[in-house]
C-alpha cells in the first residue's frame, strides 16, 4: 500500500469553495492508486479569532482551556473536508488527535509529539481512499488535549510521514520556498532544493514557510518535504539532506518585534551569567543574539521578542534583587536580519560582503554560526538592509 501524507494550511481550506477545491485535488491523487493521509489546519484565521475570543471572556487565560478551545478549529476543517470528499465519491473518514492516537507531552500550547500509533490509521486506509487528520494537536497519556504551537500542523504531517514511512507534501498559498519573503521583496527567487540545516536556520530566524520542529523530525528520519501551492500545478521546493546547487547564501530571513536587553556594570562574576540565563530558561523564555563583554565589570546584551519583555523583567528582578550598582535597559523596535547558506562553510569573504553591504546601517548586535550571519538593526532600516543583502548575494 503506497501512502502519501499531504498537509493543507489554513489559507487552503479558508472557505467552502476552497475545501471543495482541495477535495478535487485529493481525488485526482487518489486516482493514481495511492492512499492519502491528509493533515489540515483550521480554516483561514480561525485560530487567531479563537485566541481573540478567549481574551474577550477572560483576563487570565488557562492554557489547558486554551488548547481545548483551539483544537476545535482543525476538527471543523477535517470533518468538512471528509464530507466534501465523500460527496464526490472519494471514501474518507476524519480523525481528531485522540482518535488518531497522536501522543504528546503535557506542555499546553507547546507540546511535543512523543509517539504515533499508526495501527488504526493503516486499518482505516484499507477501507478508505483518504484519512483526514487534524493537525496542530495531540493527546497526553492522561487523555488531555494539547496543541503543538503555531505552525504545528507541519509537525503533525511530517511526524505522520515518518511513522507511516510515506512521502510528505506541504501545501499552502505559496508556490514553494523563496530566498526571502516575497511580500517584503517581490523579486525573491524560488529555491528548488534546500537542506534540512538551512531550512532549520531560516525557520528559527523568522521564515514562516515551515515549522522548525517539522524540519527537525524530517532530518532525523530522512523525510524529503515537498512544499507547493494548493492553487497551482507549478513545481514547488524540496527540503532534503543535500542541496544540489549548494549556493554560498541560500536565503534571507527577517524577524520583527525584537527587544534588546542590556545589563551593564554587573559584578565580574561569571557564575552570574550562568544564573541569569538559567533563570530565564526556567521561565520558558527564548533569548537570542547574546553578547557578553567583561572589562572592569560585566556587560550582557541579548534579544527577546517584544511580547516577552514583562516576563524577562520579572525573571531578572528576582535574580538581581540583592545586587546594586548595575543598570538594565530595554530597547524595542528592532528587527533581526539573517542570511543562511550551507556554502558558507567552505567559502571565504562572506562576512566581509555582508558588512560592506550594510556599511551605512547602524548594527546593534551580531551572531554567527557555520551557515548563518544575523544582525540586529532598527526597524526603520529593515527595507534598506534587506534590499542591500538581496542584491549583494543575488537572492
């Protein structure tokens, strides 16, 4: 039995006509004598609207109840798509996370998949042409409903492909993966192939093409991910082990709403650095672009997303409550811009070209790895910086 896992994003199933369009697409594939497991997101802006609704009814959001609420979105999509398929003669059945036995950790709103029991899905595929599975969600051993974080339907699809030893196809309103966001730079080029490591970097640095966890799973199990458009037959992009072309720079990512946190005149105690980041980690906060400078005292800078500023303030005030003579400053309104490319490993002069192209733009922080260079700039310089880097590296 040949199985293909397909995933359709929220824009692909945004209304009744689009759901019918997806059903026709699935029907066409089923005629090729393959069985489909189809993962769906919630319709259009459903998740955003449910989050907004939760804030209208409660001042304090209980994460367990938020997951109960949010998982309804995918269930609507799955059942409607199954109805549309059966209506055109494609035998199908919808399953939620409980029925599909997608087992996760108990971290509400940010759960991770622990195990997928595929026996039921395989049995249903013997009797049906397509099985529709709710993305973005799972179930704990205790029977609690969880969600996998925004973009988690990608993770659901790749995990199912790995468990079923199947191909994985991700469909959205974009015809593949581009060198940078076409909405920011309309002349961006489509990438035919990109490596897992490049895609991981781009996802973590702000590219909204694939959820980073889905790429991690694909890399671990050697799953090639195809990314294409729901609305055209134009060939898309492939995320795989090797990039056939191996360009020096494959793509550029942008992450807005960054806040720079600076702690200055701290006592020259390196254990303090560990304590600060340990405490921030315990709060479940992601920090980035770390700079530690020691002179007569310690100066530490790092970045966070703006919405987490109050959480960081609370964590730092607790760990530094008995200290005196230091300063903390918070500066918002920054953007992180990054270039990524597997070819950087073996090419010289990339950093020189990077900084030369941005010589007229004030850079606040820089971080690098073998395959990326990131810098922090004020948001007002974002368009200028993106254009300069796109032109320099022919993206």
